[in-house]
C-alpha cells in the first residue's frame, strides 16, 4: 500500500516544505489550505504562488480547498484519505495580529486543531499526528531569566539556560498574547489526545521557522520580511530592546527532516522545542549585518522605542531532547546559508512578476 500524508496549511512555509519533503520520498501528498493567510495579512500574505509551485513539482499532489474551522469538511477529507501521517501546520500565526481578530484566531488555532485531532481519532488513530506549536506557549516567562547585555545582543546570564529553553519551562502565569493562548490550548489538546486516547501525537514548539518559501510580512516571518525589505530597499522597523533581541532560526527543510524521524519512530504525547538552537541564533542587529553582507545592500531601518507586547528579549531552543530521542537528526542549514537562500528567493521574486 502507498504511504500517504495529509498536511494542513500546505500553501504556507512549513506545509509546503513538508509536502515536497515527503512527496520526494514516495508519499501520496494531500494538502488542506484556503489561502487564509491572505485574509489575515492582505495580498502580501497570499500563498497561492506556493500552491502552484507544489502542483507543478508534485504531479500527484491533491489540494483540498477546506477551512480547518469547517468540522465536517475536515472530517470528510480525513475519512477519504485515511492518511498514514498528519502534519497540522495551518494557523493564524501572528502574535500581534491576534488581538484584532480574537475569534478568527481562536477558531483557527484551537478549534481547528480539535477538528483535526477528532477526525484523526475517528479515521486514522494509529497514524502519527504532528502539530506545529510555538515557543509563545511559554508566554513572556523567558523574559524573567537574568540577562547580560553584549555589544550586539542579549544573552542568558543564568548558566541553567546555557543550552537554551528546555521543554520543562513553565507555560503558566505569564503574558502570552491571544495567539499564544490559542496555541497553548491547541498544544494541550494535542498532548491530551496522545495521553488520554493513546495516540502518537507530538507538538513542535517552534522558534523562528524560516526559509526561501515564506511569504514574510511585517507581522510574521522576521528573517523573510527583513530580507524582503533589504532586497526592495524598504525601511524595516526595529521594535524595542535596542535591536538586541535574540531569535533562533531554523530552515523549514530541517523541520521537515525532524518530522520524518518522528514518523519513522513515533512516540506518544511528546513535546519538543524546535528552533535553530544557540548556533543559529542572532539578534536583529546581527541579522541586519548578515543580510547586508549577503545582499551587498545597506539595510534601511528605523528604531521604535516600544517593544512588541510580550515579545521575547532572548529566546533560543534547547535542542538536546530532540537530539537524544532522534540522534539521526541535526540542524543541517547554518544561519548564513539560510539568509543566502532567503535573499536569493526575494531577488528572484522581485524580477518575476507576477509571482510564480
Ligand atoms: N514561521 C514561524 O516562525 C513559526 C514559529 C513558530 C510556530 N509556527 C507555527 O508553524 C505553523 C506553520 O507556520 P508557517 O510559518 O508555515 O505559517 P504560514 O502562514 O506560512 O502557513 C500557514 C498556512 O495555513 C493556512 N491557513 C490558515 N488558516 C487556515 C484555515 N482556517 N484553514 C485552512 N488553511 C489555513 C494559510 O493560508 C497558510 O498557507 C503554524 O502553526 C505556526 O503557528 C511558525
């Protein structure tokens, strides 16, 4: 029997990478997406170009134009396909956008995840279910860790976090944003379906997931949007923390590669912090310098004194649990490689109108 995968959010950064990764390994690939990113962020967030790319690259790819909030629609697809693996990557992904659209945010992130889980329990309960969660489930609690100010970045002063933030970090009693709260609800549900119903589920709590196929916008997709501004000569706004706030960046291909490991050897109700780790971390100031060295163009930016509400000052993932459970997996794409790929992609998109 052929192997099959169902990917929600298949037009997006992670979804599309996962489709290509598993499609290239002999899976029948089904995608669910309704281009909701264009509704959340306007035309700049449109992901149809990525859907066309999948349809060209994977002749057997089947797109399902379904909204994950549509319970019956979702169940219909899962019942028809009975996938051997589900990757749930559809979401309202922005911290800042959520406050303006609280119902759409919660219905998509929390209720949409419940719709997927319940459909999976009814029709393919033994198939691994991988959920894209976020480091925002920790709220702003990481900001309570003592920090040292270095010339271009903040750094943890507490040696307990020398490797980054572990999965045991508290998710409780901190400021999450509505996005963080809706994703935390989803994360809890995914764990519960693992423990209560004994299903092979896992939550991947993403740091900055990125790559050349992100439709970066100001409110989501930091490196992609920064590269877009650089390539197009637009001003980039730096919000607070002196531009020294630290993010860990992971290429979407390294994310898909971890999912493959989990598929091969699934576990129950697992949680992993999935980012670039310390080696792939950078501050905004450092990212701008890297961007300039790759593109050869000066980065135009404006500093805004107010930080984004609840924004992490320093966050990078402790990758040791992932590596211990799946020793065959490691980060393959370094930060300079990632930035080069993203800059090249925006340069190509700038010369190809309309986007294809
Ligand atoms: N990119 C990051 O830096 C990052 C960081 C942490 C966590 N995550 C999580 O990873 C997942 C994927 O993120 P991404 O960067 O690929 O986002 P993305 O916005 O590029 O992709 C998400 C896709 O889901 C689709 N979608 C949204 N709402 C939908 C709905 N109601 N029904 C059907 N489709 C819908 C969108 O159209 C989009 O194509 C999300 O769960 C996000 O929260 C991403």
